[in-house]
């Protein structure tokens, strides 16, 4: 699939960093590809954190914007948030 602006929401912001949530049915391997967030190039800045929720699997990953040159956005591979319950 492709990026959907409806899935991206700004959760918090400070003077220079912001945290977003992004919900999609795309797997993290698709979302973390360079260029996936290009349509949000004017919104996402280097250092911004994105909590990616794959509603299809479901999984959650913390990702960071590692580059934005004004036309292309790239985010980190992401750190999975374990969704296990041992009790």
C-alpha cells in the first residue's frame, strides 16, 4: 500500500521535536522504506519520533526520522514494542 495522511497524527511537540502516531495496514518493512513518508515531507522533521501501528498484524514500532531533504523522507528501521503478556 502507500502512505495515508489520515493515519498520521501529531501526538506531542516541544520546541524542536515532535511525536507522531501512524496507523496503517502496511507492515513495518514497507513503512520504513525510504520515500514512504514523502507526502508528509513538510510535516515530519529529522529527529521526530513516529509510533507506527500495523493494525493488520498487529505490531507497534518506534521509528525516528533520520533524513528529510525537503523532497524525500527516510525513517529508521524501528524498534519493536513487544506485545507479550507472561501472566
